[in-house]
């Protein structure tokens, strides 16, 4: 039996597929009570664990997936691009939450996507801290705003009270950023497995403590990947080839079908490796001679020199 769930911030549209029967559909709230009701509904209509499929929509899908996993069901989190492409291939014209749930269930039945398992509690906690730090650092553009406001104040446009308020806010943000960085360091230092992996990552030229923490948080258990190519694909760093017949010879570009956080965090380490690592530098030069784009060269260097 296969369960498709269309996830939104407040609701879960669930469609249950049983052989030889019409799909069952029901809507649940996307909270702890709704997750419990969904599990009870499955117990009522399914005699055995189902294979549930949800689109990977961040935190909105994570808690529902965890509830299903803990109840003993098989769970898959899939890239929404896959189910969207599947819908096009099936010439689906109806676009409703119920139709999407049925489509996701059909996708699960036909393609049997990989099974998902939650990360360890330590990795989940680290991921929360790293993403909190990322959010805070994005707010540092307020410093630029302060400079603009100071220029306006010098021209007689703003009062000293406004400048003081802005300076206090920026000081508070800087304090929170430093606090979160300390929490990340303490969390890694207090978890032997994470500490060992962080030390290994930081031994790579160009990888510092911040990048190592983000890699550990976003990749989770590295043993889930069979090789470097899979890690590169997870980060969207594999090339997308655009060739067809004799007339289409598009330039290779990054697929970007993967974690944007990983791509962003690895950009500057890639530049460092291309400048200072003799092996990577030579590899990059060979790709450049072949006419590869700069971004593709960086991506292939990040995927450990895969051709």
C-alpha cells in the first residue's frame, strides 16, 4: 500500500492507494494532533505498514515524516521536481491538493523512491544551530544600513535617537551571532563522533570551523553516500550536459538540483583549493584548457576531481 501526502504549512492532504480500490483521501492538520490522527487513520484502513511519500518541503514535512517513521511505516522524502516531472509525464491537468496527493502516491508506487531515515539527535541539534547562525549572519546587512543612516544624519536628515536605536540593534545581533557560534563549537566538542569528523574536515586546506559545522549539519551521516559523486549530486554540484543531435551543443552548467546551503558553503573552499592545492590546481587548468566554465571547474574540483 502506498500513501501520498501533499504538505503545506497547516495541512496534510493524504491519499492512500490500495490495489483494486479507489484512492482514499483525507485532510489532517500539520501538527502533533494531526500526525496522530493520520497514524490512527492508517491503522484503520491499512493492515500493514505503508510506503509513505512526501515532498521534501523543509520543516513542514520533517515532523510528519518523523511521526510516520516512528509508527513503523516506510517513509520517502522526494525532491518536488521529481513529482512535478512525473505529473507532466502522466499528462495530469488537474491541480488540487487532493490530486497532488494521489499523484505523489502513484509516483511512490511506480518509482519506489529511496527510504528516508531521520538524522541522529546530535545532528538535528547541530543543524538547528547552524541554520540559526546562518539566519543571524544574513541580518548583518544592517551594518550597511547603519552607514547609510549615518550619512543621512550628517546631512541633517535623522535624529540621534534613531542612530542610537540602530546601533543598539546591530550590537545585539553581533552578540547573538557570537553566542550561537560558541554553542555550535560546544555542541561539536561535546559529541565525540562530530568532533572527530570536524577535525578531519578542518584538516583540509580551505575548510574552517564554520564550513565544517555546516557540512556536518547538512550532510548528516556520510555513510549514507556510497561515493563522492553522490555527495556532489546531493549538493547540486554535478554538471548538467545539454547536447542533442548535431545542432544542440550547449555549454555544461551546474545542475543546482540539491542543497543550496552546501553549494554556498563550499564556494570559497573551492577557490582556495584551485589556488593552493597543487593537484586540484593542475586539474582545474586541464578543465580550463578543455573550455569548461569557471563554475563547472569549481564544481568538479569539489566533487574530488570526477571527470
